[in-house]
């Protein structure tokens, strides 16, 4: 049997589908230049068409047909030689395919292998979100702006060829830089993309991450019942309605918190989250009424507090809020927990408002993280900026 290589690309469903598909396809085509065989394919989470659902594409490469068939016999690779993360907010983990809970982004990565993240953050910032593991690995940061486009749209900002250049450095056994450049010249026919791939290769570096380093958060997970533990008959467990809850300062009970399915948390879909200025909120109810996931708790004092385990980050609350800058969508990378903002506001109003101002000021404007067609020509405008970031590295 020959050698088998597996590369997984973790991406935001819908908005990076075409990008991820192109990268895994291009991995296979670059490997062809060294006489290797390969196949690329995709796997999704629970609802691939949903806004931002984490998903994966794979490239399986081998140096003989029998070995490739062995790799193809698996539903998806359980162990990969390289993981590429196309959106750094996915460093917080991804919901797996069959309701097992949240998986760390390096879940399938072999010991000592490399995790590549496209980000403008540095390693210490990313490791606040990347979960700990009991095996050491290498972390590489491909400096760049997260490339969002769409299911049928490809934003040609060189993210694809830059990833190929980085892979050639991280996993030279898979293919060499020359094979990547040959693929670009023959298939993509772009001298500028050749330069981008070469720059990514030349600038590539890794940080050793020892076992136990990273986010200590306990990942939520579920035990699926075996066939001999299921309830009799065909039944669906009813969901309680919910009810009032206590103010953390006064103990006063009021408001309404909907009961939510403990098996369905949506925060892994989010690349942005809302932050709320409760001091300017008029309690108009529009954010709660328009939220597609009923993610707002009505507090005992009548404010609307986003439940950040239920919020998918769609941004509708910001769009419908009539008060300027009362609700602001902020880059998810700025946050490391899902605690209640209203509770923080109640416990120390001045500290919360200071945190709010600082967080909004340092976070990227919404235009930098948008992942939908906000206006015609948006992506054409973003491509030059992305290329400039790539050029500077």
C-alpha cells in the first residue's frame, strides 16, 4: 500500500462553499502534476443552506489507485494531515455532522500536523479560541481578510492560490511549490496568482502548540441513545414554554425567557454578534419580534437581551432597531464567551458601557465582515483590499 494524504478545509456554509470547493479541487490537480491520484468532496453540518453553518470540504490524495480506493471507502477522513480554516471565527469549533455537540477545529488533525488559519490575528489571540488538545500540533496563520462571497459566487482575491502555496510549505510530501505553480500556469493562467502562491510559500511559518495549550472551555456534547434505549413508539419530546427569571442585582422576578432546546445551539454559525447599549434602548420590542430564532430574552426590567447560545449572528436585530447604534454587529473574534450582556450591564453599568464603547471602536466595521449581498458590486470593491493585505502578508 502507498501513502495516503487527507486535507480538510473548514468553511462557512453557503458563503465560502465555492471557495472551499475550488481549494480542494485544486489540491488534487496540483498533486496530479506529481503523478498522484486524488478526489475532492464536501461534507456538511445539520443544515448546509443556513446562514454561516460550519461545513467541510476534503481532498484525498494517494500515489496509487488501491490506496486511494482505501481512502475513498471512508465516509470522511477520521484523521487528516492538514486542516485549513477559511474563517478565523471558526477557531471556536464547529458543530459536527450528527448532533454530537461542538468539536474543536483540530478534532481530526494528526499529532504534530499543521492547522492553517486565515486571519489577521496573531497566534496568542487565536489560541484564546482554539480549544486545548492532548496532542501537540503546529499553528500557521495565513495573513488575510476572510473571503466571503456566496454559494454560486467566487471572489477572486487569491485566497485559493495562497492556501495552495501555504500547503506546499506545510506538507511538501503532498506536492511541491513547483507543482502548484505548474497548476496555476496551466489551469488558471495568471502570473499574478503565481506571485501570490509563491509569496505565501516563502512567508509560511508555524508556531508549535504544546499539548494542553489553548481555550480551556468545556465543549458541549451529547450522548446519542442506542437502539435499545429509545422510548417506545414514535414520539417527539415537547418543549416547555419558558417563563420569568430573576434580576441578578435585585432578585426581582419578571420578564420572559423562552425555553430552548438544549441540543440545538447556534453560536457556531456566527461570524458576528450583536452588542446592545441598554442605556439607549427604548424597549420597542422590534429586535425580539423580528429575530428569526427567538434569541432574545425579555429581562425583568423590560429590555431585550440576546441569548448568545441561540443567536446565529444574522444581523436582523441591528437592521430593525430604530435607535442609532443601540444594536451593533461586532466581529465574533472579539469575544471568548457567551455570557449575558444584560447581566453585565445590571451588575456594573459604567464598566459595561466602557467595555461596549471600547469593543465597538476596535472591532472591524460591519462592512469588513459582511457575508451577504448588501449592495451590487460590493465584492468587486473588496477584492483590491484583500489583494493588498495578501501582498503585504
